C-alpha cells in the first residue's frame, strides 16, 4: 500500500490529498527514465551506493543485460533490477541469475568495469572507489552479491513471497517501491522511494541477529578447524615417541603439554598477529622473578637449542608475568593448515630434548 501524501496550502492552511499514479499512466519508460533516475540518484534505492555500470552484458555465459551494478558502503556488490511494475515480471529470477553471474567477479574486474563506465584510467577508478568506501586500499569482494528489486509497485504476491523465502536463507535481497505522485493542477511528479522488504522497523534488528549468527557460525567453524589442527599435531607428536604426551585436542588457540608442574608447560600456540605457530616452553609462575630465573637457564644455552634450526627463536619476558622461549613457524591464512603438523611435532620433540635437561631439576622448586 502506497503512503498517503497531503500538501498543505500556505494561504488556506488546508491539506489536499495527492493520489499515487502508475508509471504507465505517466508515460515513464523503464530504461530511458527509471534507469537514468537511479544512475543519477542511487539513493532512490534506499541507501548510499556507487554505480559501477548500467546495462552490463559482458557475462561469460549469457548476453542478458543487468540494469544496474553498484557497490555499497561496505564493499559488497549490489545487483539492482528495475521494473515499472513487478506483476508477472520474474524480476526475482532475473536478479538471481545476475547475482550468480557476478559472484565470481574480483575487485580488479570491478575497477575495469567502472573505469569503462566513467571513461577514466584504472588508477582514477580505483581512487574513486577507495574514496567512496573511505578506505586506504581496495578490499576483496565476497562471493555473495546483494540484490535490490526496485519497481513502481509490488502487487505480485508470488514475487514478494519468493523474496521473503530467500531471506530465510541469508540471501541479502530487498524490495524498494518507487511510488510516483502527480502534483495537483501541475505536470510535476513527486517520486517517493520506500523499502518494503525488509520492513524498515525491524531491519536493524535483523542485521544485528544475522551478524550475531554469522559470528557464532564463524566461531564454531574456527573451533572445529582448531580441533582438527591440534589433533593432527598431537597424533604426529605422540607417534614420534616422547617422554611427555600430548593428550586431548583443544578448541582454543593453544595446545599444551604438561610435565607435572601446573605452573609451567610446553605449548603450541597460534599468534594471529604475527601469522606464526609458536612451538615453545612457557613459564607461568605467579612470581615474575621465578619465571625470569627459569628463562635465563634457557638463554644460557640458546645456541645449542637453536642449532641447525632456521626459524625465529624468541626467549623473552613479555609485559605480563609469564615468560616464553619458542620457535616460530610462519603460516599463511587465518589459521595454520593441518599440513603443518609433522613440522610442528618434530620441532616440539627437538625443543623438549634440548631444554628439558636444563630445567628438569629447577621447575617446581
């Protein structure tokens, strides 16, 4: 249902109702008029967007034309499908196809398309995108473009039901109704954009819930990845035959090997900021001086500990009370791949063999 608009005459102070009209009644054309409006004023789609191109038809598997390709303020691709009227238009199916076609695009592709659209160099196009995103450098694109369906009316219940169903599967698809009103005794038109799906009043709540669910899903995924990693490392380590065993796979960022003293242990630990897997010995006595004493035992024989091992070795007392002496195995990505397990296991075995004789009569004293 369209909003009711009243105009108040300043002289009589009497309101007059303005009735909505259809685009077809006004002779509005889809490509020549509606598309041009959105290109020049993308906020008609209900948010801040950078128009990357229009009438895009350079897909690998199709010669179909995408109405509007944009970028939102978070750096997500936006597919906008425009219709004068959605009744039996199959706009949802068209937009889904375009989203699938665009899902493999990279930011480099976007820069090239945008440069062609604004007739500029790649460098200038990159700068304009960074300026829009308020970013120092271009981000990577996700593989899930957003979809906006915009039309003069959404009387097609089949389409809106499909949109609501797709949103249940975390597909970011929305509907924006662009209602034209003809001014009284005038040829002027008032165009009123209104987001009808998702309902504006609950949109922010939906976003919060979706972000929370995404975060919980990511955390669960990370815990599962960590368990597989630590299990692989523990299996490799225990198979080498050691005086200490690694038991139970942790779901955290570290896996410990205890040797009878609850205050101290050997440990594999993931340092995300440094992108390295630490293989080390940790001293965690409440007394900082005790940790320093044990650390100095290690440092006195550091040359022997590091012999023939071409990795960074850190023997230090951080700002906290505990101390560490560890090798650092670099890795790529957010977390180490389980393929790192054999190296991590062998390095821990070597570290224990070279450090345990130095500390076994000094810990727990």
